[in-house]
């Protein structure tokens, strides 16, 4: 059955345990897309790069002069936010920009519940 509410490319979820291991061995770039106030209140996953959703489009686009150096189109990337909704939208946008392997981790609590360090 077609999901009328989903648009854009399909983004796979990544198991938090897998994300923790891959961030630790530097084979995955983890991106926190929450705004600075959210990060100040609840911390951030250890090893994550902070790119707020408000600046995400220009920081993620490889053709932008504002492109963030940590984002490589050929390196696996996982995104998270508070619940997983914003990270899903951002991950879809990345796939449309030409990134080859993008995952939605979900929310910061998924990382923390799996034993990921939050600082």
C-alpha cells in the first residue's frame, strides 16, 4: 500500500547499537540537526557534528560554498533530532543531493538508551 504521507527517497533506519559502533570506528558521520537550545538542554551524542536544521540545506549541499567539511557524499551518514521526524526529512534531502548512504537514527534518546554517550 502506498504511503501518502511519505515523499522523497526512502531513508533506512540504523540501529542505535550499529551507529554507536560505527561512530566509534569513524566509519559513520553522525549529525545532530536539533537547534542550539535543544542541544543545551539535553546534550549531544558523543562524536556527533552539530548542524541545525535551520542551516542544514546550505551546510549539506556539496555545491554550496557553506558546505560542512564533515559531510562527504560517499561516506555513510546518520542523522538524529529529538523524535526522528526532522532527521527523516533532512536525510531524504541528502539523498536527493547525491549522498549515497544516509540513515535516520531517530532521536537522541534512541542513542542514549542503546548506551551511547551523551555530553
